[in-house]
């Protein structure tokens, strides 16, 4: 066993190890190498002993060797890392330290002072270290160290230094500094030369200059790569190791494998000068031996099997020995080294060898028989000379880019051969075909049934055609034929398709769409047009702007989408061909229409964005049906109108959608009614109004036209005129409206330009519009008092309503004197003689006394009857003797049948919100009352939702707002969100509602200040509250949404109990929690004491009479005087009188429900609300008991709220209610009505 084999593979085989190549699929991709890549974390060198886990095959023998004799292990680090640390950036050291700590470094000793390592980063990188005196030379194959990093010390080198130190593999010179010098990146090193190697030191770079073994080491900016030293030279001055002075990059060739271009030279067509190669390669001149030797001519063998395996052109060197009889023997492998080439081959071959060197793919594996650039093994025993030398080359794997040029040059030598199969000993010659390049051609054919498409690859040029499988090998720019010819090849820019069709022979498509998409893909990648690439498939090229098309489906349950959604898909139409939006790529092919479309991507993107702008969103089921979008069905009309106006095409269920055109409407009048008739135009087709109304009643916004197309009603039309359908009564295809609905009809038709009206409707409309110009009416002579300006205007408005026979709502703020204005109107009618019988005022029981007092004070000439209590049947007999009859809602419910028989001159409802529930007994009883004129009084006609307004108007002007269901649909949450619908309703109702706020009409009213006092519970009260909250959360929130809707009583109970617990635990259980603390009482009592001490008066409101009782007990204990009023109190007037006039009674405890209406308590300057209520209007009413006409001092209102309780959440929700009333009463308000939802409940119970 020779020295070479013993050094690298001790004790197992005489055959050296093949070169390691870490890329899968190469011959060097051994199981051990794969294990190294897969388990790099287990390869940590853990100190003395062998490395744990599997070891890279290249490193295994060296590990065994270094344990034995070559480099004994040292037990402690020798400080290499410490001395060179300054040469590494701090971040580089940190990352390298992490690599070392994770065991990503494998090291071996390659000789005295030499270390080889493999470091696993994003891939495996090789590091080498050489300790030369006071210099540590280092190199790495990573990109950071390479040309981009300009030789910067990298983390892999630092990790190797740490691993070397940890095992004591290099000994630092004691007391001497150490310099780190980056050198050229290492290539796989050959075995040490044998003892009988030529002494000239030029093999594999052992000498003063870099040898040809690693020309890549001579890149600019790098010191020549130092190889492991060989045996001592027999000649002085020749030593191994790094290059000496004078060596360097100057004069060396470009990086091997680089294409021709900057820095490269064209391949010469003939012999060049001998000696040094043109690339600077050390091609040696003949030695000092002057004896003339016979030059051998080389043969260049294109190895087809190896070429196919590598995917690179593989060229083997061979020669023929001359026999004694003068003939030449068989081809034998030739091992090329620079030291022997000049004396063995002629000048032409020297030049060819030089350019083969430059064209090598240094990263490719050469396979069996020798490496690409170096020989790593011995040849057979019959081989002689260079075959035994390290660094000898017999196989070149050429890098892409120069293959064509090289092969053409080799063919012109006349000594290029073609090895078609492994083991072919005498391959035929290979000739160069100077004809035009062979062109890749796609053969696309369709079967007779039109259901099957077949693709095959072909090659063609002028006067020639062959199957794609015919060439022995196809390489970039070149193909090799079995006939012994090599020719140029044009892959049309789709080499991957060439390879696929060559491997698979043919592709079969049964889906035309998939085939078209594949064609579009290949055409987009190809540099050729359709006619040059695809055989016998004429495709017309289209380059034009697309027209977007929306294809919509009717709103029905489809793929799980609810029926109120419209599904749609976007297409782009190019000259009649539709391109689905979900297709990708810049080209679109349709073989059925024989077109290839160059897509206008910016225009398509703009169309897609436009769809999202108008409201389309990705469908919930887009995974089932890609590209599907969805839109609320009610938006379709408006969207279609917008898109069609912008030039879009719109289809639904295969039918063309026609946008709505002109509305032709007409209004005619009768004695006490109006009729609406007309037609709607859709794309030139007229549809009578009855058909449009029928669709509206069905909730549809689409109409099937006579030609089968679809007419779409705009969303705003459905909102506006859909309400007309609901408000009117259909008779023979015509809508009829009563006289009180004239304002609604006028408001809803105002924005429609093409409406014809007759004189009767025009006159009624003009009278309604005169409301804007109403004049104030002076108080009648019998009125005892002075009307403020706004009250005189109110009197004029009341007179306006009764003159036209309309009912209305006087909705002034509380405290502005609504009762006084109505009394003035009744006095005015009496004096003019307009009254035809008595007026009936229906009021809450708490206000009967107030009405009687006000009438006696301001209109003493009006005869007033208190129709309450006993003896009412006898009272009814005397009604005609009175001008005003005052009664209660409870009395009306009881006497509804008897009162319905009487026709009153005026029926007046005070605090008309009492009939807000249209289905209540009070509302039904009031609607039975008959009166020539009707009036409602309410500072809060809308407390919770707009449906309350319908009930009041149904009393005032029956039928004006249509049916209850129709109005509910109009004022539902979805309709209420629409500004247009709300504005239209507000405009229509404006003549019938008069509302003035204090800020608008009473500039001199004292200021009202509202504040919130936050109370903090004591731990005992907090514990009770939290236990109660947890109980209700568990009981309610586990229910589904539908079950929750059925459990409103339970929800209200939960919220009630939590509010009570926030006031005082005793409200939950008086016996158990009577002695528990109350944060509100602790806050209230000091406040009241201070108010009383300062000489002021205060009102204290609560919804809970039990809590008021607790407050009363506390005041008794404090010795504070007070008055008390709740629903059971009988002598209300006396209690009010005492508080107003007795300075020794500073506090009034009042139930919110009993005392929140009608009371004048202007003696109070302070108002305390002990608990919030859902309806902020109720709280405002309570505050306005003090802040009203007659108040001369500032009013301070305080709300007591317990922190972190349901009360604080109620305050947040109250804002919605506070804005609610003005949504209709004031046309410029934009508030929204919302009901309590599950989310609200979760919020309250949080």
C-alpha cells in the first residue's frame, strides 16, 4: 500500500475515496454524506475522544488518523481564538460561537499546522486554516467570504477557530501576536503526491506559483490558495505551503466556468504559441532536456451517457499509442497535467486544453473515472505517466454558455469522437453541422371528437424535421445526433418544456381550459410568437383594452350563501372573448376561438378594485367556487346602474341586465284623495307601474322584461317608492292616498323630475309648503298672561293644523309651556266661535292637578271639568256644558266604549308617549276617541324606536304612515341607517311636528350643568355584585341568539337585579343585606348635608321606591326635613306646594316614574339621579322639573354611578338613545336607532 493510500484510508482498501459532493443525485452523494447533512447538530466535537454520531465520509479517516500519530490531541486550548479575535466583527463572532455551541463544526488535521473543517450553515461550507509562523491563513467557501465579502473573515472561520482551540489542534507561538490572513477559497484537495513525484514542485500548486489544480484560487482580491505541503523538495527554494513573494493574481485567467464576455478571450481557430497559456495557466515549456520527443495528438470524446446523467456536456481526453508496426492502437484515457502537456501534445491541443480548463463547471461531479479538474484515484496498472500524478485531468464537465463554441472547435480538429454507450471502445467521429439551428416546435393536435388534445415536441428547420426524442442529447444551444453530427439548437426560451416533452414523449389534455392555460403559460415564457412555436394551430393575437363584465347570480341559497346576497364573478372581455378574473398570467389562450390575448393588467386591476369600491366582497365560499364575489341583494340595483353607466357589461343568470331609465309618473286628485300612476323605462322597454309595484311588494328589485332581459330597480328607488307602495292603497293598478298623506307623497316625489301633477295636488302641496312661512298668532283676549315669542309661533302652528284638518305633535322641550300654548288655542277657538263642542284632554294622573291649575290661572273663562273619580256617568251627561274636559289614560281605558260615542271638538293627548305601544290598551282606547281635530303633546315622542311615532300618528291622522308593518319595515335598523330614507321621512313629517329646544328659544334661561359622580363600592358590596353578575352571565350567555331573543324577560330581570345591587344590596334581599354598605348612600348624604347648609334645595330621584325608603331612613337619622312622592302618594299638590314655598323643607324625594312628568319644582337648584335608566329622556324630564320656565338660578344635576358595574355600561349605551329622538324630529340629525343585541348584553355583563 503506497503512502497516498495509507494517509487517507488506513487499513481498509487500496482504492482511494471518491470525491465528496454534497448535492443530491451526484455520485458522491453517499449515505454517510446525507447523514452528515441531516444530523449536523449531532456532530459536535465534545473534547477528547472520537466525535459522536455519524461522521462525514471525507472526515472519518482523518479523525482516526489524528487520534493516532499524525497530530496528537492537546488537552487545553492554546489561545488561537484570543489572538485573532480582533480580526472578526463582533456580530460575526457571536454567530460563529452559536455554530460552535450547536455542534455544527467538523474538524480534521490535514498535516502539521493545517486544519480542514466542514461547517453547516444554510448549506455545508468548507474551511481551511494554516498556521505559518505568526500568520494564520484562512479560507472559506461561503458567499460572505467570497468575492462579495472581499475575503472578510466569516462566522464559519470563527466557529472553526473555536473548535480548533477547544481540541488543541494548533499551537500558537508563545508570546507572539498572530495575524489572520484571508486567502483563496479552498477546493477539494488531492492526496499528497507519492514519494516519486516529479521534483519540480509544479504539481497541484506546490511551488512558487499557483498550479493548475485550482485556478479558481486566483480570483482578484485573493492571495493564491495554499495547498497542504508535499514532501520536501530536492531542490533548494521549493517548499510547500502558501505562495511566496511574487505570486499573486496578476496574469491569471478568468474564473473557470465564466462565460465569454468582459475579461474573457475568444476561442482561437488554430494553434497558438506554446508555453504559458493565454489565461495565465502555467503550461510548461519543454524541460531542459533538449532531446526531441514525439508529440501525441489528443482525441476528444463526447460521452453521451455521462452527459445525460450530468445535464452538462462531458468531454473525455484520450490518445492513441503508436504500435511498433507504425499503426495506432486503440483509444486510451489520457491524463493531462501542465507539467507534461507541453512535451506530450502539440500546440493546437495545448490551446484547446487551455480553453477546456476555462470552460469547466467546477461545481459539477465528474462521475466515475476522475474528477472535473483533478485525478483522485490511480488509473489501472497499465496506465502510465500522468495518470499517477495528483491533479491530473482526463474529464472535463463544461459549464453552460460555452459548450457550443467548444464542441464546434473540437469538431474542427477532426479528432472529436462520439461515445454513444458506456464501454464503446472505438466511438465514431463527431462532425459539426454548419446549418441553421434546429428549432423547438410544439405539435398540438385535437382528435376528431374535439375532446382530446395531444402535445408532442418536434424539431424543425428549413427543409428538415425530426421528433424531439431523436437526438442523443440536447444541451443549451446544442444537440447531438446519433448520426455523428452536432448542431446548434434553439429551445425557444422554454428549455423546461423541451425536457418535459422529451421525457414524457407526449402530453394529453381532456380539459380544454387546462390546455389553454398551459398554452398561455408556455407562450408567455417563450421568446417566439404563436405561429413560430406551435405547429398547425392558427392563433390570432389580440392587443386591445378590455371591457369589464359582471356575471351575477340571482339571490337564492347557493353554496351556503344566504338568499339576501347576490353572487357575482368578474370577467374581462377582449373583442368578444371573456377572460375570467381568477386566471393568472399576462397571456390568455382560447383554442375554441383561436385567439391569444395580451392582457391589459392595469386595466383589469382597476376593474377589480372598482367592484370592491361598489360593495362586492370575497364570497364566504370562494374556496368552493374560486373567484366568486358577493354583494347584498338590495345593493344590486344601484351597483348595476353605476357599472352600466361606466361602460360595464352586466349579466344575471345568462340574461342581460337592463339599467333603469326614465320614471314617468302622474298624480291626480279627487275630493279627499290622490292617485299615483305611471311607468318605468328599462333599456327602451316600458313597464307599467302596477308591475313595478307588484315586484316591490314581493321585495324584489328585478323585473323580467318582454324580451327576456332583466330590469333592475335602483336601491334608492326601492327605498323611496317602495314606501309609496306600502303607504298607498292599490286600486286597479293605481295607488290611492288620502288627503293627510299629501306631504309624504310630495316629499317622496320631490326628487323625481318627470312627474305630472294636476291642479288639486299642486294646490295641496303649496299649502303644505306654506308652513315655512307661518306667522305668530297673538294670544286671545281672554288669555290671562303673556306668551313668549316662540309660544305665539306655536299658537300660529296649532291654528294652521286645525284650519287644514291635520293632527300634529307639539314636541317642545319640557318646561317650555306646551300646556299654556294649548290652552291659548282653546281660548282662541272659543272666542272665534270655531269650537263645536268640548275639548278632551287625556293626561297622566299626576298632571290632572297641573292642568286644572294652569287653566284656572291662564284661561279662567274656559269651563273645565275634572272627569276622574266617582260619578263619571252623570258627568258625561253634562259634557256639553264645558269647554275642556280633563281625564286620565286609565279613565279612557275604562270608559272607552262610552267616550267613543261622543264627538269632541278637540282630542288632546298630553305626554302622548303613553300610547307609544300601538298594541297597548291605552293606545287602542285613544284611537277610538273621535274628534274634529287632534293634537299630541310630548317632549319625547320617540323614546326608543321610530315605531312609537307610528302609534301617535295613527291616532292623529289614521293611515298617514301606512300600516304598522309597512312603517316598521321603513324604520327598521337597515332602513334607519340610510340617510336618504330618514331625510325623506323627516321632510314629510316636518309640517306635522313642531319642536323647539330651550337652547333655541329661551336665551335667558339659567345655565344647566350636568355632572356624573362615580362611586366606589366597598369590598362587601362588590362581592355581592360580582356573585350576582357571574350567576346571570352563566344563565344568559350560554343561550344561542335565537334563545336569547325569546328570553327578554330574563334579560331584563338580570339587568334590574344588577342595577339594584349597585344601589344597595338590600334591594336584592332586605333581610340578609340590610346592614351592608351602599356606595351611593355614602356619596349622597354628605352632598345633601352641604346643600342644606348652604341654604339650597335639592330633588332626589330614583326608580326604586325601596331605595328612596332607605334614603328617607337615613335622612331621618340625620335630622334633615324632606318631602316624599311616589306612585301611591295622593296629596301630590300639597307636597309640591310645601317644597316650593317652605324654606324649612329643602329636600324632595321623588319616584322617577311618578314625579318625572308635569311637576314644576323650580325651587330646587340641585338634582340628584340615584340610578341611570335606559331612556335618557326620562332623566332629562326629571332634571327639567327644576330647569324650566320660572327658574331664575343655575341648576346643577348629578348622576350617581357605581364604577365597573352595569350602570357605567348603561351610561355608554344612553348616548345612542339621547340622539335618537332628533333623528326624525330634526331633519338635520343623523342619529341611529339600535336595539339591545347580544353584543350589547355581553358588554353590559362584562
